[in-house]
């Protein structure tokens, strides 16, 4: 995954957490290329990594939460784990003009 795409995925994850009002950080995973570590202020730690040929694997405290095809499935899984009370709905993923 290119560094541009990795940065974009990190922004999408951070934006979704803000929408769901989950106080957390998203950082690159030092142990998995193109992976992320999501850490909440309440102590939850999740790891997210690309799954070949496409999709995402998610772990929480060493146990697998499954593999998801694409960002929509990944985001749905994260919302269910981190913010089950947040209204289910669509997140619009796209670029935004600075002007």
C-alpha cells in the first residue's frame, strides 16, 4: 500500500472515530507493514492490517475480530465494537476542498 493510501486510510479511521464520538488515536503499527493501532482513552487497543488480496483483519487484545472486505465492512465492525450506541448510518468518504 502506498504511503498516500495509508495516510488516507488513517484519516478515514480518525474521522469515523470523531463522528462516533470515540476518543482514540490511530497510529501506524510498527509490527505490521501498512497496519494501524487504534487506542482509546478507556484502554481498548485494536490492531488493523490489510488482508490479501483485499480487505482488512482486525484484532483486539490478541483475538481476531475477523476479516472485512473493504473499508465499509471494517468501519461497520469498528462501530459495533467501539460505539454500539452510535446511530448506524452512512459515512461519506471522499476528498474535501480546503477552500
